[in-house]
C-alpha cells in the first residue's frame, strides 16, 4: 500500500497529517509476496511473533526499536525462553503489551497507541485479525507478514530478507537465509536416495500423558519429518495440527516418536525443555508417555527410539538444527558426520544475545 493511499485512508483519524510529504520509504516483499511500502529505518516497530528471529536478524540491540509486542505469545507460550531473554535484555519486559491474537485479547487501540511505524505480524496473526489488520493499514501502519510456520525454505528466506530490509541488516539477513537454505539442501541431498522412510509420530508434550495433544500434518514438525526422510503418520489425517486418536497411533506402530517439549508455565506434567532445563528433568517427563495403554508394544518404545525436541525451535531460523536431529535419528549412518547440537550452539553463539544453555534435543535413555 502506498504512502499516499495510507494517508488518505487515515485522514479521519488524523494519523498521517504530520508525516513529511517526501518521507523516505522502502518497498519490502513479505512472506506473502505482498509489496509493502514502509519507512526507511523505522524506529517504532510493533512485533507480533517470531521474537527470536527478530533478534537473530536485527542483532543484540534490535529491541531498542520495538514499542509493542504480543507478550503472551512469548511469556506465556515460551516462559523459560522469555525469562532467559529478559535476563539478558531487561528492557524487553517494559515493552507495551498489545494483546494476543490467538486468545482474542489483541487490542487495536493498544497497538495504535504505541504509534508504530510498521507492524510485523506472523501470517497466522494477519489472517486471524482479518479486518483488524486492514484497520491497522488504514490507520497508516504498514503491515509486513512473516511466515516461519510453513517450514519451507521459500517462506523462511522471504521472511528473513524482509526483516533484514526493515531492520537495515540486509547482509546479516542474507547470511542467515543462505545458511538455512544450505542446511536444508544438505539434508535433502542425503535423504534423496533413501528407500526406507521410517514411520514417525510427533506429539506436542504440553498436556502430559493423560491427554493426547497435537500432532502435525504438513506444517511445522510434520513438514520437517517429511523433509528429514521420514513418513509422518499424521499426514493426510490432520490438515495443520490437532490430535490423532490413540487407536490410530497404535495401528500405525511408529518406528520413532518425537515429543515436542517446551518451558510452559503452570503445566506440571508437560515435557519440560528449553533454557536452563536439565536433560534429566526432560527424561522424567517423557517416561510416563511410554506407559500409555498399548505403548509398550510400539516399535519406537521397544527400540528405545523415543526423543524429545524443543517446540520453540520449530518455526525459527535455527530449526535447521532440529531438521538435522530428526534426520540423524531416522538415518544415523547417513548423518554420522553431522552434529545438530554443535550447530545449534554455533547459531546461538553467532547470532543470539543469550548463549545456549539447557535441553533442546534429547533421546530418552
């Protein structure tokens, strides 16, 4: 949307009247392929999601420009991660909370009160907001859409380059995009000749073993499993995410099980993973899953092929390390020379304001 059109649409709110007539702008191509005109070097950014990727592309001082966030999507969904970043950059805790789209608490008024130069939203947020996103744009706030959830190289690269353009970090963004594309291409090349693709079941370890939680169809972990050379038993059963029936999982008899853990607040039975988490605690939370009715006969349990992966690592610029871990778990000989943990450590060392510390990928003893 052009500057002239945005100003015209928001005249009633008088939000564009103070803008310079010849303000410097750049055109950003976002993950949806939309050409969005944004101020050059924006200093007031509204950020809805992809909080770590924003750091990776923008550098350690990236949040100096952020005036509003959907806080619960970070503090609530990834509590241990939130604590780790706040400890490193305390100013994050003082950023205005504009509410969270998924729970219906997002406030357009709160978002506009931060006077953003640009809003950066996840594709799922943009779609869910609908008219709310249009109203942001009509109020003179350009909206740039990112999409790391799709777990495709195309969307990852487009999202990263869009962030690089907004944050004035095109070279850093290009390096990150190239690293990601190269890592995925290497995995794809190694599994291309594989004739055996083990059956894989992924379950979100959020609710504990007493309640079946989400698996993933052709997005997120489901997409990564297929790319890594596995057969995702949820594909064709679930469009995006949702639970599979216990009977279906038993009938499929997966060769490998991956439980997606995180640092959720107030979830005592969840598979705990993330910053500061000892692997022993993660293993303790994994064991009860193998005691589910019928699971003792699963090939994955009999063979000791039950793993945990950090759910916060999906839909990120460093999810290539989890792709490598999935691939190595399924095809150990083909990936004998690949060290996913070392690659994850190196990513944090190079690009993030916190060092790697905790449990992000592990196999249950």
